[in-house]
């Protein structure tokens, strides 16, 4: 038999009513008592019966959204910043999509930073009565710890292979492949890569695999001096391109795994008096609206960021309602947008 609310009350030395107040975030309970109850909940592995709660109309209509935080020194890219990644349009767009889709369905969202521990996230699920959770990005250690939470979880941009989760994303390896192949097809051979941290199950790792695949097909060796891993930011691209050019003066093309980094790349190349695409060609990834208005306009892989958020939220709300699907993964389409940032060397 599973752990019951009576077991938690006994472990914490409080009444059953007090435990109920804590896990449903109701009543006037002291901080000290809440901590005792939550410690007992975690120690015993107790989870409330969500089906029973829904039958009596106790659904919170609150969805948690776990988003990478610059302050995460373990899983996310290291940076001096300690705020959410809101300077990257990707996160603003996807959160806008999640929020608007949730609101239309009668749900609210609660933002959670990935810097906090899995135990704390489990406590938030209990304390705030979350009906479900959307996790953005690859956070392997954290995901492993959250695999058995008793609320539905949808991942965005993660390659974690776990049937406890549902996933929405794109084929990032293919995106990296067609970006690099575009440079190769136009005669480039010394092609550099500027990417974020290459972590397990992450999109940058998959885009790197696509970069590798395209070069392998042309029998072009992967050179360590042509690869630079930086923070996914304007500063990262700015610093990364200078580092690459110091290591290899023969680079003619750069594949940047995010448009936000390409802004920094453009700025540094301009300062170095290197023209795009005459001296250095650049292919990027995301296709945010500003890329069309850069000078020269930026060739980039277009991915449906807003659609990712909408589909993930729709799927989660469907799962909360008890609808299940055998297909745990949805892959959205991408395409190369050719503009003016690549020179034909042939």
C-alpha cells in the first residue's frame, strides 16, 4: 500500500488536517510546521492523489514553467548574469506563447528558475498545487530527479529519452547539418562553429552533430581550433568570434547556433574591419524578425518558436484533462532562409 496522508501526519507529528492545509496551500500554518510537513512528504515519498482532487474540483489551473537561468553553474551556460534569459528573444517568444495559450484555456503560469534543486521543485508542485509542468531546455540531472513526479510534464528542446515525459521540439541535428552544408555547397571549407555549452541531450549538442555530419560527408576534418563554446548571448558571439580568428586566420565561414550570438559576431567583425560576407560568411539559427534587417541580412535556420510553446501548452492541458497519447514526441519542421550573409566562393 502506498504512503498515505496519515503516514505523513504521523511522521511530522501534526494532524491530518494540517498536512492537508500544507499540501493544498490553504489555511494558516506556520513556516516551521510547513517545513516539518514538507520534509515528511519528501522523506516518505508521498504524493497527493491528483485524480481524487480533480473529482472534487480542486484543480489549481496553474502550470509551472521551468526555464534556464543564467545563474545555473551546473547545467546552464556559465555567465556573470543572474537573471532569466530574457535578453534572448527565444525565451520571450516561447513564454509569450505559453502564457497566451494557457490564458485562453483558463490557466495561469508560474515561472520557476532551473537553478533550484529537484527537491525544491517537487515542493513547489505540492505547495502551489501545480497541475502540470513545462520544462524548457536540457537539464539532465534535474530531469532524472523529476522523472516520477505525479503531474504531467512536457519538455521543450530536450532529447532526454524517458517515457515519463512528453517532448516538443525540432530536428536540431538536421538544422546544423543544412546550415553547414549551405556553406560547403558555396565552396567554404574552413568553417567555424560558435555554439552554447555542448551538454547531454541539449540542442547545441545536436546542432554540433549536424555540423560534424556535413563536414564528414565532404571528408573535411573537424578542427578543434574551429570550434568555440560560449554563453548563448550577444557577448558570447562577440568574444567567441575573436577567439576563433586568433586560432585560425583561414576561416571563411561561421555557423552560429543562435541568432542572439550572431549579433555579437556582427559587431566584432565590424570592429575588426572584416566585411560580411566578403571576408567572413555567417549562417545562424532561429530566424528572429531582426535578422532580416541586419546589414547584410542574415542567412539562418528558421524554427517555429511560438508554435513550440503553443503545442507544448496544448499538449500539457490535454494531459491534465486525462487524455493520453502513445506518441511522446512531436517534431516541428524547420527550413534554411537564404539571405545576404554568405558569399559564393565557387
